[in-house]
């Protein structure tokens, strides 16, 4: 019975979610890119009114900074004190 339920669930997932999976992942990536732009804006020289709240997240976000700045079209790191390339 458990095996049958798993097969039904896989079929349902394939029929209803698979066509939209790429679209949803792209939208999630776009939202993350905008959030990272807001978080890194103070370091890029753009005034950010919420920089106090995003300061605590910097160590977690710097791990993904290299991939982000390349997706945004910047060949090298735009930050003077932080080199990732």
C-alpha cells in the first residue's frame, strides 16, 4: 500500500508540478537577487535605509556573493575590501 501511494504521488508530482518547476526556480532566484542587491547596496555605494537590519545577514550572504555578482553582469567583485575572484 505504501509503495502504491508513493507511485501515485510521483505521478501527481510529474503531471502537475514538473512543467512549472523551472519557472518557479527562476522566480525564486530573481527574488533572491533583488534581496541580495538590497543587502549589498550599502557596500556598493547605494544608500540603503534598512542596512542596519541586513548587517547581521552579511556573513551568510557573502558565501554566495561570487555567483550573484557574476549573474548580475559584474566580471569582478565591485567591493573594494572584499575580493572573491
